[in-house]
């Protein structure tokens, strides 16, 4: 391979820039040309290409967001859209593609691979919901953003003897809620992977009150219900709460060391695969080692929550 493309797709995540930088620098180090695709699969279909040199990825490793911009593109879900993208890449002389994104983006990568175009995937999403990798790029930064918010809310919750519901991101996965809930000492963590029981939440709050606890933190993953909906339900049961929705601030900010290192290692590995003409692989980290595995492995089963961690969070919040 002489020329490869790189794009970021789906929800952005801190560390995507570090991954783009690693792809570009590693490729150029090995005498490959790199083309950056603007706005994910949409840009691929429209041929929004730009050649990337060493200097183009300078001063981005510390920046949140993605210099290539991201998009969600319905047209790419259709075969015709995928074929248009392949035709554009062929015209440009691109022989392999690195896709940095979440599981939706991986489905697009699989579609390209099945059409004979070599694509490799780097897990870039704050949700940490991609099967086969211990961590995704952005999860650590987002979790640290959330914990900063929880700590601040706890200060005011304590001063006013209030119960706060903090709604965090996580459409289908509760990792952000679980990790930050545990780290932030939340009394209750509500996540999509576990049965949701309002009576249990009420019981836990009342139990705390009986032993003199005057404030509480409930962390809810948006995929279960909104913070406001939970407030209404608890209100019906005589419990007054305040709601804080953290929203898209969780997706921004300078990436942590962990996310930058992860992104650098994964970006380099993606290039190594393409240099060997290997496509159809998802990149991950398992027990500190970078690994690659087939896209079908990603979709064969659902993301598994760390049950032991969930159990621990309950034990520590009695
Ligand atoms: P993420 O990658 O963060 O999970 P999305 O689920 O929105 O974000 O997916 C990003 C993009 O990937 C979509 O806008 C679409 O262009 C592409 N995509 C998603 N699902 C498929 C699919 N089944 N086939 C082909 N492309 C897909
Ligand atoms: O997949 C990442 C994510 O941030 C989810 O946690 C969230 O549900 C979703 O993207 C929000 O997407 P959008 O930015 O399109 O509203």
C-alpha cells in the first residue's frame, strides 16, 4: 500500500486527534502517503479529501474534538452510498482506510471490508461500549470530566442537605455511570445493563436518611431514562431531588495521558496492519497489549458490564 485514508466518525471523543496524529506520523515514517477525510463517511461519499503532512498534525495531540470533523451519515448505510465512497477513494488512489469511531462506524468499516476495500477500526467513543477492547479512546477523559462535576455537585449537595440526580452519557452502556458513580461515592447508580428498580432506590435513600445521611448522589445513564424523568418518579414517592444533566461537556476537553497513549498505540497499529494489506480488523487493548480482531467479533455479542464492579459499588454505598 502506498496511500491510506483516515477519518473520524460518529460521536467525537477526546483523543481522536491523538489517533489521527499517530496514523499520519507512523504512515509517513514508513513512506506512505496519508489523506484526511473531512466529516466522516459523509466526506468519503463527497470526496472531501486533503493530503496530510507531518506538520498538519502538529499541536493537536492535546486537543479535544477532531480536526477532521465528524458526522453521522444516513446515506452511507445504503449500499449505493458505500459504493460511491469506494469509487471516490479509488479515484484518489487511496488503498486502505483507518476509521476512528464507535460501533456504528465499525458497521460501516465492516461494509467496506465486505466490498473488498481494506478498512481497520480504532475505537473512538466516550461510551466504552465496543466489544473486544478493555477501553475505548475518550472514555478516560470523559470519566474524569464527569468526576470533576460530581465532586462539585457533592459540595453543594452537602451544604444544603439535598439529593442530586446526575445524568451522564451512555446510550446503551453504563460504563461512564458505573465508573464515575463508584469513584464519586454515589449512593445509587442506574445503568442500562442492570434491572432498574425505583423501590430499591427509595429504600436506599431512606436507609441512608435513617442513619443520619442528609445528602445523596444518584448517577443515571441517559440510556435508562432522563434525570428529569427519574426526578418525577421519585417525586411521586415523596422524594425531592435536584437534577444536573452533564450533556455534551462530557465529549470535550483535552485528553488525559491514558487516552493520548492509547490513541497513539492504536493509531500506529492500524498503520502496521494496512502496510501488510490487512483490513477487516478492529483494534483494541487487552491487558496492556494492543490487539486486533475481526469486526464480526465486535458484533457477535453485546458489551458486557463489569459485574464485580457493579456489586462493589453497591457494597460501598450502604
Ligand atoms: P458511533 O460510531 O459513534 O457509534 P453512529 O452509530 O452514529 O456513531 O455511526 C456513525 C456512522 O456510521 C453513521 O452515521 C453511518 O454513516 C455509519 N453506520 C452506522 N451503522 C451503519 C451500518 N449498519 N452500515 C453502514 N454504515 C453504518
Ligand atoms: O456515542 C457517544 C455519545 O456521546 C452517547 O453517549 C450519546 O448518547 C450520543 O453520543 C449523543 O449523540 P449526539 O451528539 O448526536 O447527540
